[in-house]
C-alpha cells in the first residue's frame, strides 16, 4: 500500500475559489496543492523552475511545516515515519 494518499482532489466536488470564505479557501488550497503535486505536472514543471524559484518554494514549504507541525507530526505526516 502506498504511503502517500492524494484522494481529496479526486473526490472533491465543491467550489474551487478564493476569497469567499475560510472554508472554501481551505478546500480550494487543498485541491490546488493535490493537483500541483501530481507526478506528471511536477515532471513537466520542476525542470523549468529557476534556481531561485526552486529555493523559494522549498523554503516556503519547510517554513510552513516548521511553524505549524510538531516534530512528531512532521515525522508521522510528512516523512511517513510510523515510529514517531
């Protein structure tokens, strides 16, 4: 069984928009991030990013996880380390 799951974007049938409500913003962001992380899209997009874009995206994601996840959540949810 795969360690990662990406089912929200396939199942979501709500509105995808920003600025209407916090709930719609959250669901829309989750939808966008899952669509963004699709293997085919990333294989096409990542080689086209500049070194600065690669760095900024990595730093943004790392900073957000560091700010909002505990160490145990980071290991369990991001690293998929079941021991933490």
